[in-house]
C-alpha cells in the first residue's frame, strides 16, 4: 500500500458509487473488502467515506433522484489543478459536461463529464479532500481502465486532455494501451471485444485483494455476482464482479506490480 500526498493532473484520484440501498451496499463492501465507514451528516447527503486500514479509499452515497434510470455504477475521478479549465477542454475536444463545475465545501471542486464515445468520468480539484489516501493495498484502488469501441479516438481525446503517454501492450485482436504520465503507468484503455455486446463505453475500477478466488466467494456469498471469470495476468489474477445492485467492478490479487 502506498500512502498518497498528491496527484498529478490526469491521474485517477477518487472513486465513488451511488446506492439505492446504501446500508445494504455498505454491508456488502464490508464483507468483500473489510471496509469501515465514516458517514457524513445531513449536510453531506449521507455521503460515506469507505475506509481501508483507517484510510479513505472510496465514497458511497445514497441514490439521487436526478439519476433517473441510470443504473448504479462506480464513478472514477481524474485529478486536475483547474476543474473549470479541464471542463472547458472536455467540451472543446468533443466530450460533454453532465455536471457543471461545482464546489464541494471544504473538500474540493468537481465536474462530471463524458468523452466523445460516452464514457463518463469526473474531474477533481482537491482542497480539503485529496482523494484516495492510499492506493495499491487490500481493499484500495489498484487500477482503472477505459473500455471503449473507439480506441484511436480515445487515445487522442485523453492525450489532448492530460498528455497521456501511450504504450500498446495488446496483440492480435486484443487492443490494450497503457497510459502513463511522467513515466508512471496510471491507467489503461481497452478496445471492447464483441462478446461485451451492447455494454456502453465505461471506466472500470479495480480494487486490490489478497486472494482473487477467495474474494469471488465473498462477493457471491454477500449477494453479488461473478461477471468475468478469474484469469492470470502479469499484473495479478483478475476477475470482474458486481454488487447486489449490479454495479460492476474488478478485483485483482496484489503483486509487486499492483501494490505500488
């Protein structure tokens, strides 16, 4: 686990989820990751910080009516020093803003948008709340990847937005690019294969676990589901799962590559 004191522009810095039944969601993630919670008061709308080893690693909030028919999902935030400028750059590059820049009192300034293919993400300008207090540990953020059907366009959009350096590691039909900043690998981009059907483009978040297969058992016993079977990779053993409300996320067994 790495304790974080700063993030560079474009680096994944936070993730949160809206739950229709936040109490049940907190119980699920406690059983899977061992999270404890710091639940805010009415002024925060019941927003809860999810803690791993006592450090904030994610957020969980009650469902908001303005979400309409959008299903529960994990949302990723990318760090920025200037939320307003980044929001303008998103629209100038062909994306769109869904939540205009706004202050979160005492915490930071945020906006929420989508890339030209429709994959949604937030941008976060930290003040009192940095974001993930630690990464690469048990129950903590380990990786994020953009799943898209427009790989070249995505590479151009995010490179223009944050200056991501790109390294293709996929071969044949597997089109996967690792995006880096200042020589540090920070996230990935995957061309969605045909078997993903009509799943819309999205950012997928990975959380670290000690044993992927044992974590799958915890997920299913707690009411979640296995979406993609476990498989080994150079970065650890991976699996795709979802919580009882259908919000998808991935788990990865920690190795020296994922725990840094």
